[in-house]
C-alpha cells in the first residue's frame, strides 16, 4: 500500500536563501549599472534590449545552479506477517473430537485468517508453512498429512529464518505436539525474537493409562575413579492408578551399574531418583538411565535417557614443600588446589631452620608417602631443611616409574646454603653455582630454546610462532637464580634473552629424564605469580598462568591431554534415513598415549528403544586397522540406537552410542496421544500463549499489530535539461555578437 504524504517545490541547492537574495539583488544592480553606461555612451535604446537578453541568460544559469525540483514524499506500508505452521505429519491423521486432527487444523486455519482480516484488514497477512518449514503454495493446504517425522523446533526455526526479511509479528503453530526427535524440552527456542502461539489438542488418552517418562538427568561434567558419583534422575508418571516397583536403572551398554526401586502414588506425579555408584575404570563411556515397570505401557520411547560421562583416572598426587609463605608458593598452591585432577599435600615452614635441629616437625618425604606420590615440588628453602633420610628417600623414589621432581627458584635454595651441598644436586638437570653471584635481578621476557618452542608446557594456541610472540610479550619475569650449564642428557627449554653464562644464555627451565618416565626439572625464576596477579588487577583472566602450570603438572606426571580422548567413537553416515535405505556405520578406536588396542574387538548392535538388540557385522579398514565400517538395513521405521562396545579379554574398555531415525508412518503412529503440555512449553519459553483447537481464532486477540513503513521521495527536476543550457548559451552568444556588431562596448 502506498500513500502520498505531501508534495513540495524545492530549490535543492539553496541552503542559505538570504545569501542568494543578496547576490541576485547585487547582480541585478551591477547589470543595470553596466548597461546604463553603454546606453549613455551609445545613445541607443538597443542597450536595454541587450540587457534583457543578458539577464535572461543569467536567469537560466541561476535556475541551473539552484536546482529546482518538484518533490513528492510517498509512504510505503508493508503489512505485518503472521507465519502459520500446519502440522502435516502422519499422526495428524488420527481422530480427535469426532474427526481427524488434520481436518480440524484446516478449519482452524480458516478461522484464524478470517479473524485476522476482520481485526486488521489488509494490514496483516497470513503466510502458511508446512511442518518441514516449506511455504505452502497458493493452490492450498495439502489434502492429507504425509510427513513421516515431526521435528517441531527445527520447523519453527526454519520458518523464522525464512521470514527474517519480513515484518513478522508472530508464529502460530497448529499441531498435536507429538515431537518424535527424542527431545524433552524446547528451551533452545527461548532466543527467538518473535512469540510463538501454539494451538493444540486436549489430552484424550484414558486417564487410567499409565505412562512413565524419564526427564533429563542431572549428571556431573566429569567423574574420577574410586570416587562416588551421584546422578539425579527425574521420573514422571501419568495415570490415575498407583504404580509400584518401578525400577530405575543406570546401565552401561547391557550392564546394570546400579538401580533403585521406587513407588508412585495414584494420579500424576514426579520424583527424583538418586543413583550412586563408584566407578573403578577410567574412560569416556555412554550411560543410559531407564525406568521399567511391571505394568504394560502403551509408549516406551520416553522411558530412557542417555548421556556421556568422562571418568578420569587416578588424580595427580603432588607433595609441595616450601621454606616460607611467599607470593610464588601462594599463587601456585591456589592453582594446584583448584585443579580437579590434582590431589595436593603441602607444607609451608613457619619456624627458623635453626630451631629444627631436633626435628620436631614430622618428616614429609618418607618412603611410604612418596610411594603414593607422582610429583614432588620443592620451593625456596635451605639445604638443611630436609633430613638425610628424606634426601635418601627422595633420590631413590625418583628412580621409580613416572616419578618427577620440580625445583623452583629461590634465594635460599640456590644460594650458598641451598641445594649445592646436598644429595639433591646430583639429580638436578643443571650444575649449581658454587659462589657469587647466585641471583640476577631485573625484569626480562621469557625466551626459548628450539626444544622449548615446541614443548607442550608452553603451548597456547597450537601455532608455535604465535605462542612464542605471546610469551615474549606477556610473560615477563622479575629476576632469576643463576645456575651453571645443563648436564649431559638434559634439555634446556627456557632461557634469559640477554644474560649469558659460559657463553650461552642463562637457563630458566631445564629437565632431564629420570627413572621410568619420570623427570627432574628446575625453574630458576620465582615470579610466575605475576602472570596471574597482573591480569587479575586489570580484570582479565589469568589464562597464561593457569595453562602453563596445568600443562607442566600433567607433563611431569605423563598425563597428556590426549588421555581424555575417548577410546571409541561411532557414527552413522546420516542422522535420518528413508524406509528401506541402508545405514552406514563407522567405528574408530583411539589408543591412549603409550597404549595398544590392537587386540581389542569392536562389537556393534542396533536397537529400537523398546526392541531387542541386533548385531551388526563390521570389518576393519585395510588402510587403517583402527577404523571399522559396516552397513545394515533396519526392518522398520522408528528411532534407533547404535551401541558400540570395545572389549579386550572379556573386559569392557569403552562404549559409545549414536542415534538415527528411520522415517516411516510407524514412528509417527507409535504414540497415538496428543501432547498439550509440550505445546504449552513451546509457548511459554517463546513468550507466546497456548490455545485449544476449538478456540483457535482467539489467538488473533493476542497478536500485536506490526507493519513496516518506509518513505520514498519522487522527484521531478526542472534544471537538469539540455534546453535550459542551450537557452543560456544562445542568450549570452546573441547578446555578445549583437553588442560587438553595433560597437556597443
């Protein structure tokens, strides 16, 4: 619709009218004065004719410069849009209220269109879409519902996306609410910019019919072996009759991990069942919580929920000793305590070492304690802080498997009374200074050796060049302890960029292998805490500090990040298939660092949620022995799970699952109920409202008016003409020739 707001004559180049008026008056006066002089000299009346001719030419020029135009402002009004989604899935062919649901929906659409036209006229327009999100052509609504899968959330998002360029006022969904994608809520629709009004059917099921539904369980993000894990499982029950001996089980594959029996009173109810167990095996596993009842249920598809849970191995056990509380130990202790993978024992000395002659403090580094330790960290302390027995136990322990020692910089530990005269000096990767200077003050940016540039403890982004620049620009240290050169077999990782010792850069970080997989490492600076404190003071996260120490601890303990990768992954070549189509399966097993899965076997089964498992034959890929492929054809439509287990010598190492759909009427007709609560949930999270199908036209009362108004200007220009320009040239030229010919200069 187009409306003419108003029309006007405009001199578009005239921004300061008074200046133009003054200029025109002065110009006319000058023109008159000039031609009056010509008249007085020539005594001929022709001078006044020439003045008029010159004036006409100048007027044409002024018109061109002023740019006169006739402007009409027109307002274009684009009507608001209401997107109406019609559920054309197979389940809509089921009866409701004496006729098919689909027939009632078509009548409801007509009622909504009439009500909208009666209230807003042509200012609001209805756009029709089917449940796949496709526009319904002008030929009309499809006569029969044939869609074999219902994905309500996807449909709403597709329709909103298609209507993004239009003034969309609301979305109206007409459906029975039976979404068979397996979702339990529609919270992901809460970010829509338009409300969704839902029109559905009342629940017509027998009130005595019992149905159990497992909601989304509350699961920790991760767990640790030998630590109790608690999983809260919400279980809902409908039906008037009570229900006893409902078994809520936690399963890993076919293995029941733990279970609990609960009872439900008469009527609709929900209770949360807490399942607890203590995992004994690390890995990433897929678990299923399932509710089973001795009473038959018409629908079993909602009786189970699955989730993945990574279970970490034993924690990294660290003993941290320091001769006094200082900034370095304070920040590092906080970092280690907050790391869920670390079990920390620490001791900070609070008395003078001269008073420890009788050893009143209990020894920390005993053989028994060290046998349960992965890393020992020694801070700033005198050499006599440790007893001979502790030195002996520490050096022997370092010869064991995956035992690592980290020595931090400090005035005392690397000074005259430090480690140089103790048995510890023999196991460190660098020679210690035997005299002054022991310390170098001053700020410096951390530098790297070639090995340090590619070492995992300094990795930030995965790009070595970017990481080095980041360290050099942000990881500034303040002072370091001076040590000699690295010992044979040791590796230097970090250096001082300018300070030289024995014609080589001063060492900041170095290590050497020890025992079976262990390391002995020194870090000669004691100001890494500034990497954490300074970012906090300006409101930034201390990512660099946390990442460095987290990666260092895991590297010292031989716990790489690759340890968390699942041993097994399974996938299908598509999430959905047509009936009779083959399903392609791909299984990949990934050995942990230092591990070997060559003798393990991948067992694959597919099952519907209420059916029996069927084994799938898979074969190893000749190009990759850790990749297995196979295919099969499901016998019927529905929702399936693909369950894969990795077995070795009868022991389950890992299990994973994937999910896929086979689109057929069986999936749509598996549950004949309607789902008004689901429709209410969609309306609630999208700021809409739910209406019964019998009151569909009432939805119009809650849809706010919306239209898009734009103003365009239509211009008719009078100055942009060749005739006007030719007139100017002709007038000036004729005046000039006439005046010259008659000698009227």
